[in-house]
C-alpha cells in the first residue's frame, strides 16, 4: 500500500525546482486505496423513517488527516400507490448521517410507477485510522406508499477512495 505524503512547503521565486520537490508534489493528494461495495438485494420502505439499503463498504484510512471520497450509484423505484411519494437517499458514516444524496427523487405529484438511479458524491473527513463503514439509507417522502432500492435486483454500487492529505 502506498505511503501518504505531505504537500511540500511553498515554492518561492528564485528557488530551483528540484526532482525531490517535484516528487513531493506528485505524492500529495493521490488516491491511496479504493474499496467497492455492491448489492442487488431489493429493499422497500413505506415510511418516512430511513432504513438500510444493504449498500455498504468499509475502509481503513492510513492517516487521520486523509479524506474519503464517496461515490454512490443507487437504483431506486417509487410505486404508483400514492401520488405524493418520492425517494429520499442519505449517506451514513457508521451511525452518523453525513450527506443527503436524494430528496424527493422521482417525485411527480401523480400516481406513477417510476424507476431511476440516484448518483451522489461526497468528500468526507472521518479523522480516524479505524475501520470506517459507509452505507446508504432510503425513506419515502410520504408514508403509506412504497419506495425501493435495487428494485428487481438492479445493482447499486458504492466506491470509497482514500485521498492523501
């Protein structure tokens, strides 16, 4: 696994741009590791309370100053049972909600069965070197109608990338 490097001190006018300085610049802000999680398990929710979608991945940062860049592609569906339903998707680090990727996706105000994808990206600063789990949760905008993640076993993916500080 690559060793994280720190950004070198500022270059000043008149200083020679050395090979060592260039190597330091090349090492800063690089991707140190990539972790992927996928699921095709269908999860439905008929409430406004968020529930797990089974889309999860765990990463162990090399330094507590590093950042985690999270990419999510979540397959979603809203049923035609209620004209007021819409898909809400949020991202959690452990048990803490850190970002909302979708608020009222697929909402039309009419009773339509709709399918789609929610795409999200989030740069997190977990400030830890412990194993850190990221996951998504789904909720419905309006109770009594179903929304689902991975409908008909459609795949969803989460990608975690550790970025050196």
